[in-house]
């Protein structure tokens, strides 16, 4: 159905993008807007109805945002409505999260940090029975290879352990994030790493802190690095034979 843009709300289901403001002004958004201007909105968004009858967005945040920007910039009435598929019946809340991320996961357009954040957000959702984000990874990303699900769980642990002190989670490379998550063995280590990350002013500084932490974890504390044990010479006799 065609729905007025003003009737579509986006405040019920948290988005799968960590930095929505950056996505809204990215070059890809301008390309999408150009496509819609030239050919119209071909792929509908997906919405569901809440108990009060309002439409809430499930899939298609970029398409909806592009139309809103076009309407604001041009005032053209043809951008005032959006074609939408409307979910019918009662839906599982977790399935809605899964539907939201499905398209971007297939397109490999989400970072492991963003996929992990969806699981964390869903686990904190009062309407979702599961409260363990690691357990939700299997439900949300069941179609992915088990290795990728393992990576997502590592990033779940990393994001929970480091919280807001990890300012640029999307910038953390897969291997670095997974290795750092595995290297954090205690809350004391996590707290120390948070303290080092907090003053970081750039993605590069953050990556350096994570790399140095990982290097230290691999080598162990200075006091634990011991040289090789001195060799001992042991001799004894069995009869006339010296061993």
C-alpha cells in the first residue's frame, strides 16, 4: 500500500546501523536519492501495525530516509508517499529484528559490530523473552555460517565489555576485534582497556590502543616473562653403568 511518509514511525524497533547520521549523509544515500528521482521508489519498505494503529518501520530505513530528504529538498508531492508491505498477524519480536537485518546481512553491508549491536539491543528489549545477546545471535543470524556467528558473539562480548569507551566500534577490524575479545580474561583487564580507550580522539588511536593491548596480552606482564630454565646435569650409576 502507499503510505504517507508522515505516517511511518521509526521509534519502536531500534535500527541495525550504529551511526545513522553518517549513513544519512553518505555518498550511497545520494546515489539512492538519484535513483529514486530517476525511476521512482521500486522496492517497498516493510512496516507493521502497533496496538494503537500506527505504522512502525521494520525494513527500509535508507529508502524511507532518502524519500524524506527528497521531499524536504524539493517539495515534490511524488515523494510524499512510500510503497510499503504491511505485516499482518502477530509477529515474533525477535523475527522482526531478524527481518530488519536480513537484507543487509545478505548484502554483507553490516559490520560485525553492527550485527552484534542488534543482538545486544534485542536482548535489552522488554518485549523479547531472551536476555542473553549471545544466545540471540543464533536466532538472528541462523542463516550465516557458524564461523561468522562466532565472530558476532566475540563482538557482542567486546561491545558489552568496553561499552561507550569503544567510540568507533564499526571501525574495529574483524580479526582485531575477535582477538581482543578472546584476550580479555577478567573485568580488571576490561576496566584497564576502557581507561586507555576513553581518551582516544580518532579511529586510528583506538585501533592502536587495541593492538597494543593485544600485544601485551600475548606477551604477558613483564614480571611473568621468564627466561629459559637453566639445564641441570643429573648423573647416577646403575651397577657400573653411568646414566
